[in-house]
């Protein structure tokens, strides 16, 4: 299945997840019938389906839908792509920015498709390390460029709200293929994503 706008929910799935959220709320000692919580299980069900819709989307097909022949062979960078995901260990959010670059090898891809594939992989139960690798591999395998670079900077609520409770910590992960394994090319990319060109 390719890219689709997710605004409809399967009634049976929604009802099943809703029932489970109702039980969880009760087990936590709350009254699921009080006014403020009456619609919470259904809202939570739909929210969780939205936040994990990436399982139903095909990132490679999204890229393939907008690949164009082009002789351009310099670095293409899309930086500061907002991302929101759920840590698979505690199902708490992590959020931040992704920076993606590739060097074309006869083909370019529509720029909006790169943020879309970030969303496809981010909207799953994730760890940041795997998310970085999945984005990198999808672009490399689908577009066959001369090289791909991905850097993700994120804050994790599982570290900020619980556990070590370090509110100012961020995690950076990176991945490089092809030409970006060259120190000079990689340094150019890293310089460009940290500079303000305005």
C-alpha cells in the first residue's frame, strides 16, 4: 500500500482498542464513567492508530511516485524535518528533527517525499537508531544515489518524564552511505545542516 492521508479509522479496531484503554484507566484507579473521561478511551484509540499509521504505508512506493531523470549531481539537503515518534520501550513520545541529504546519480526525487518517508518510519513503535537506519536504507535502495546522509536529533520523554528525568538531554544519531563516507563530503553536509544561510 502506498501513501494515503490517514483520516478514517476501522470501527472494529477502534472499538477493540477503546475497550482496552477503558480497562487500563479502571486499573489505574480512575472512574471511566466520569465526564472528563467518557470519551477518552475512544480518543486514545484513534490517537494510537494515527501515531502508528506507518505500518500501513510503503516508504519506497512514496519515493517511487516522484522520481525524475535529472543530471544534477551535487548535494541535495532537506533539513529541520520535524518528526514525532513513540519509543517502543515505554510507548512515550520522542520528537525532534531529521536532516537528510543525497547526491543524485541520474535521478532526483520530489522534495516533499523525503519528509513523507520520515513520517512513515516515525509513525511506528521505534528506537531512534533504527529510525535513522530505515530512512537511510530506503533512500539508498530506492533512489540508488551516489550517497545518502541522515542525522536525527531528538528529545525522549522516557528520559525527561521518568527514569533519569534529564529534561535538557538530546540524542543524535547518524548514518552515511557512498560518497558521504568521504570525510570532506560528510563535513560539508554537517556544516550545512548546522549553519544559518539566511
